[in-house]
C-alpha cells in the first residue's frame, strides 16, 4: 500500500492547537500577522484558503490545493513563521507539536466543512451569529449569498436527476 504524500489537488480541514493551550489569538495584532503569513504560505504552495477560524487557543482551516500543492511545506512555513514571531515578541512557544488533518473526499461538501469551521465560535458560546466573530473568514464566503463552488462534487449534467 502506498502512503499518502499530501501532494496535489486535495481539500483538507486542519486544526492547530497552541502549546499548553495558551490564548495566543486573543491578541488582534498577532492574528493579523498570522493571516498575512497564512495568505503568503498559501500563495507559495498553491493553496486557496476557503475557511479559517482563529479561536483563542487553536486554529481551524479549510484549504484547497492545486495539482502542485504540498501540504507539509505549507503547514511548516505557516507554523515556523508564526512561531518565530510569537517567540520573539512573547518569549514563549506557540504551537503544540504537529496538527490534525483530514483529507476531504471528492463527494464531501466543502460548504459543510466550512460551516463547521465558521460555527466554532457559536458552538463555544462566544457569539450568536458566526458573522459577528472577527477572526473567521474569508468574509465573502461566510454569508448566505456566498459564491457557488464550495463543493468538490462534480457538477451535475443539465437535466440529470438528483434522485
């Protein structure tokens, strides 16, 4: 059996926890820095960031890769740069070792995975409406009028039944 190498056009949900459950993401300046690094790492490795949520002591992500995307270097870059900045500014270790990942199957609904991420602050009792939580996004995907394409499912041919 060949092992999965996390390379290619796959969608992933990721959860990264802080070391010792420190509340690193209570600091707006740091979350903004993390978002910049996330965007840069995504661009370098060919990942589109479809959903994120920075809770006080952990981060949820939904990313979609291209044919050349490599998840391991993407995550390594994100974690290294944010950890270095945090260590320099706060003098503490930021991340717990490793992260949790899940590869979404082609038939899975990316919209459902994104909803789960964006609803994290609601489930935690922080806000009543996910759009009220400032560290979730991208905002253009979060509302009821979000664009089509939040699914890996193949488009159904015209006239095909949903049956």
